């Protein structure tokens, strides 16, 4: 399984991903799911991936190769992030179809992969797109300034509580780490190292990147403090008033 | 959709359920998912249900009818909660199969339903069983003293954090309400009124029951306070140290 988040706020972008992959519960490995593409200097593009590992690797490799070989359309020629998302979607569908057809009739083979493409292409603003396995895509909004892929539910409530478009980059980063922590607690197939990338708008540099191992001091501190604070908060909650108590009626057949 | 939780702690049981049902997003209704069965006085049995509404109503009705008609096996004759779970599982499978066969080949018809059966049959201890649509079932353990059905993921982290077998009944009740609140925020198909039943072991009475409407003062107070406390906790989290910062390497093709 996988869990990746991208937050797009006024100050820039925050990307977070886990690194655990599994081909069956008895085949667990570590693969980075955050891929920085070597584009020209007037553009920055980073991908996050979830789903079939062969598909994601094939797609990232094709994107890099298209740039290197100066293909008619590649990440250096697309005029916008939306165009980049469309181009990525076409490559993804193509890579999935190739192997679906070869294995027609085989059960249990799922080549589907989902991506988030985030970055900035000058002179436009930064942004992020989630590309579905079918190749279609969505972006963030001022009401929902984040996108998630993979095991998204456990860690969603904390994002909904704290993320706004004017949240600072570092606040958003801590929020994503808390969301990642809740997810790792509930689903063992999501695991460290945790990659965190903070992109300041108009910088076109990926210089603020953190890779937290499972026993990283900061991550452990964050986890312990959050847990303690939640415990205190929980202990301070008001008790239910007796005036609201009733007797549960029995089922009437 | 639905969200129901049962917690089985040393002091007794805590049952929580929402009341929103939907047959498609354009057909949303309110149905209580907590069903108290009118058993003899030496036993208490309460059901929570998720899934197809016709199936859950048919099952609950059959259980009540079997008792009324003194069927060979009914909730008054079963010797244990596990036996009650097995009996319920058989009825559930039977009700599902009836309509699956009649509609063979129809797409989009899912008669599946999942139940939690909780209560106490004297002289044994109280307990809870989750019965899958296939009729098989599981119970709680000292490590995981709760069961969930329906939309379980959003509200699971808070249960994992706070519920232990020696958690008090009222603490467990507040924990379930917080879990329900997180779920209602993230999935609009889970909604009020919220039913909360606290069963003190060996009491064989359902006298501590609360039905919270959407605008209930206590529920609003709990929600507001929890949100404020979480915000304070979040603001107090430590900042990431600069010493852990790196540059994200570009993809090498």
C-alpha cells in the first residue's frame, strides 16, 4: 500500500510520501514514491505515485526518456501543469494497457496506478494534479487545498481540520506528518522512510527535502507529543449530562 | 452508508451508531441502526447493522418472530453470544440468498449486510460479535476491545489511541462520539441522530441510552472543544530541525 499527500497553499507546495510497497503481504520492500524529474530550470515537476510498481516505474522512466530524447511532447515542452497531467495520463493508460492485453483473462493482475504531479511551470503559479488510472485528472481548490492517493481515509480528518490555503508551508508539513503517522498506525502496509518535500513558490529548487527513517528523533518526538496532547485533550472533554439519558425501546415486531 | 462501533471493556459495553441510510445519493433517509431485542430477563441482546436496509430489517424481524413463535432455535434458547452470532449469521445468509437468486444477473444489487451482536447471556460475561455477510464472525480481544462496521477508517485512529479494556464506560462513550464526529466530517453519508448505549455488566437493563440530534448541545460542545484542543495541540508541535534537510535527488534514467 501507499500513502501520499500534496498540499498546495499560497506559499507553495508540500509533498509527503511513505516508502513501503508490497506485492502480496509476504513481499514487502522499500521504494521511494517521490520522483523529481530533471526538467529545464524554468520548471519544477515532482511526481508521487501509488499502485502497481511496474506501471509507476515504467511511467516515470518514459517521462525521463521523452525529455532526454527531445520527444515532440515532453515535460520540457508542455505549456502548463494541466498539459503535463494530460500527457502523463496518456502514458499511464498506454503502459497499463500493454500488460493488461498480454495477460487477458488472468485474474488478480491490477496494473492500475495513480499519480500526483506537482510543481511549477514559469510564468504560471505552482499547483498540483491527481491523475487517475483512466488518465483523467483533478486539481486542488481553495476549499480543499490538498490531494491524497493510496490509503487516504485514516489520515484525512486531520487534513480537513487544519489545512487552509493560507496555512504556512511548515505548518502544512507538520500536518502531513501527523496524517502520515495516523495512517502508519492503522495500516502496516504504509511505512517509513517518510519523504517530505517543501517547495517555496517561484524558487524552482527542491532544496528543502527531509527523509525521516522509522527511528528518526524528530518523527518520534512529534508522534509522542501529539499522542500526549491528544490524551490531555481527551481527558478534558465534558461528561455527558444525565438529562439526556433515556431507555432504549425494544424492537416491536 | 453507516458507521457503528461496539466497545467491550471490563465494566461493560458501549454501542454507538449513526442513523443515515442511502439508496443512492439522491435517496437519503433516517433509520435507527441500533436494535434492542425483547429477550427474557436473564439476557440482553442488542444489534447494530450496516449494509442493505431490506436485509437488515428482514433479519431483525426474523429474530423477533422466532422468539415470539418459540422457534426451536431463537435468541431466548441460544446458550451463548457466540451461538447467537452463529444463528444470526445463518438467518442473514438465508435472507441475502433469497433475493440474490431472484435477481440473478442484475448488476448493482448488493444484498450484503454486516451486524454486530452485543450483550450478555447469564451467567456468562458480556461480549460482542461482528457477523460478516458470509455468516462467519469474530469477537473482540484484550488488545483490540472494539468492533466497527460500515465506514470504519476515518474514525479508527482515535479508537486505537484511547481504547483499552480498562477504559471506563463513559470514557469509551466519549471516544466513540469523537470517532463518530471525525467520520461525519469526512463522509456526508454518515449522519445524526447518533445513538449511544452504555450497558453496565450484569445489569441486564438498557437504561443508559442517549439519542443525540445534529444540533444537540452536548454533541456541539464536544465537537467544538475537541477541535479547539486539537488546534492548540497542533500549534504546540515542534518545528523540523534544519539539520535534517537535504536536496531531493533528480530521477536518473
